[in-house]
């Protein structure tokens, strides 16, 4: 990064629940997500960057980043978010990242 961010927001992931899914468990175990989060917290503290962990029930993927409409259902296979209210079309992960950037604890 060329400029220091003022804050970093990450999702709270239910890693235990994800490990119960036989399709995800190997990939999750290999990622070392807990260690990554712990190291990120350490670096944020060291550099004076605010570290925020969004509530695990915050619907970052289901909320439209343009109008705020929340979808009732969104399957993992849907990689493009299409808003039922305003018609916005955006990559699912990019949409979630915009919503997380606006999150306040």
C-alpha cells in the first residue's frame, strides 16, 4: 500500500461452521484464517490503524451498496449481485467490500 488506511474492516467468519462443510474444510484449514486475522490486528495496532470486525450477522453480501435494499436469499453460486429494488448489477465480493467499508461498529 502506498498510503496508510485509517481503518480496516473485516467480516467475522464462522470458521467452525465452515469446517463442517466437507467441500470447504480442506481449503479453510489451509488458509490459516485465524492466524491471518491475529496478525492483521497486530499490524493495525502497531501502525495505529483502527481494526473493526463486522458482526457475523451483518449482511454485507446481501445488501445493495447503491440503495441499501437487503435480499432475503443469496446463494454462494450467485457471483454477481443484482438488486431487486434498483436494478444495480455488481460483482458480489466488490459489493460486499463497499458495504464493509461503510460499516461502523
